[in-house]
């Protein structure tokens, strides 16, 4: 039994010895081969030895040609993607983001937007558009909301404004006589309106009654604001600007606020975004109005949101109001035609055939509906219109020196030219407004 381990041990030792001998002999062979190659190279490189004695150079290995098959589109694409991963990621991100935006916009356009009705089919949702009846924006929004099933009231303060609203010949676009210069008259008007809202309506003798609901109060921006340097605005000018654009909407809101709280309605502010964000030269009036409204909205939102009032701010950019003038000339104030003519002259001087493409008013109509009915942007801010969001972030995050350098000289040159060619009133954000008739546009239905 002891011989077996001994025999295995002897075999193992013999194997180790053979391995050592083989390794030693291989090392000797490699050494002699290295010495031989070194001597051959030395003799070959020695210039004084004759060529007949020099060893011949080693033969050049024969390269076998490799036949490459043409890659298919799939393989070529896969190879390019594997070699350019950064570019591939950028392209996928760009295409994916664009496709998502297009898909979301098309899905949003396909959503059916209609106001709620009573069981008998009567209209029950009421919207107050607190804006100038002369403004094309007021007219466009009123017609769109009326088409969607709302009863629209537009506050008026004179007989001419009442006639403008009645000239639409639409039963559900109604004037609301309201003299905001008289506190007692305003309170009386709002009280009558609240009584009308809370009173049961009997559209038909055999139909069940229903009550109305104040869905929203929409405060629209001013029609015109002066474009003038600060030094050219006198204290009376500032008094008129502040009374018209701040005191008037604050008075209207103060009168309707108890009714908004009782009805749990939505309070919607429509404010220009581009000029207040950039605060360009010669636009002090609009910049001051925009800044004051932003602070007022922030404070009001914190006060009334606990009472069930949804305060939403729509920051507006550029919109395409159309090129055709309204068939009802009373709805287009004289400033718009002069401003449009001035804008066309400026574009002709610059060699521009047509203005920069703006966003369709359909986006604004959808945004207003979604804010007051679908709860979009609840107690927050919604950006609508081309340039509204981008210019807001530019004005907020880009240093003032860069912003001033980008637009300062061009803006001052434009103002000087305007003063030479004639006074032009209105916000730069609404320069493209030609008082277009949005009623016949099938996209806004």
C-alpha cells in the first residue's frame, strides 16, 4: 500500500524534472535564435562586407487579399450608430422631442371643447369679458366663447360701446351696463347681475327651470399704450395710464369678487408677456403696468385661493390676427389701421416681404377655455403665443447688459423713426394686429 504513493511521488518528480529540462532547452533555443538573428542583422547592415557574403533578407510574407462584402442599410446604420453615439443621442432627443410636441398639439386640437348645458339644452355657463369693446381681441374671444356654448357679457360704459356689442347680432353676447366711475352705480349693477345669476331661469313653459353659473371673469389687456420715452410722459399722462389700465380693472374685479367667491369661479388675467419681460426703451408705460399686474396677481392669488377662487394668469405672446379687416368697422379703432400702415412701411424699408409668422388665435381660444373649464394652470401661469415663454426666460435669467445690448440700439432707432414719420400708439407686442375678422376662420371653431 505504501508503494503506490511512492510511485506517484516518483512520477510527479520525474514530470517536474522533464518540464524543467524542456523549459531550459527552449530558452537555449530562443537565445541561439536571437543571437543568430542579431548576427545576420549585423552582417546585413555592415557596409564594408560584400553582398555575396551578406545573408539574404527574410522573405516578405504574402498577404492574402480579403474580399469585403458591401454592407446593407441596416448594418451600415448600426455601424455608424456604434461609432457616433453622441450624435445619435442628440438626433434621437431632437426628433423624439419634436414628435412628442407635435403629437401633443394634435391631440389637444382634437379635444372637443364645449360648455356644459342644462338638461333641457339651455346654456348655463356665464363668462364676463372685462375688456374694451373696440379691441379685436375682445371680439374674437367673445365670438369663440359664444360658439362653444357660453353666455358672454361685456361691460360697457357708454351707449356707443353698447351698440358695438349689440351690432354682433348674437343673442348670447350681451352688454353689461356698468359705470365704474360711480361706486354706487357699480354695486347696483353687480347686485342686479348676481340676482339674475341666482334666479331660476324658465326658457320654456313646459321645461324644468335651471340656474346660471358664473364660470369666469376674464380681464383683458389694454387696447393701446403709449410708446414714448420716460421723459416725454408727463404726470397727467401717467395719471391717465394708471387709471385706465390699473384702477379700472381693479375696480371691476373688486365689484365682482364677492360673486366670484360665492360661485367658486375662475379669475383669468390676460397680460402681455414680451414687453414687460424685456422692459425695452420707450415702453415704460407697458412695463410698469405689466410689473404692477404681476405683483397684484401674486398677492390676490394667495388671498382668494383658500376661498375657492382659481386665479390664472395667461402671459400672451405674438398672435396672428389675420390680414382682412373686419366687416363691422365699429369694432376696429382708428389706431389699428395707422399702426398697420406704419408697420408695413417699416417692413418695406427693411426689405421684408411679410412679417414673422405668429401663432394662431386658435391657441389663445383653446388656452382660455382650458383655463376656465378644464382647470389648466390652476392658480398658476400659462404661456400662450409665440415668444411668450422664451422672452420671459430671457428677461428673467439673461443679464440685463446683454439684453440691453441686443435690443437697445435697434429699439431707439425704431422709436426715432416713428416720431419722425408720425405718432404711433400701441404696444410693440400687438404691432401685427390689423383688426382681422376671426369669425370666418374655420380653424377657430
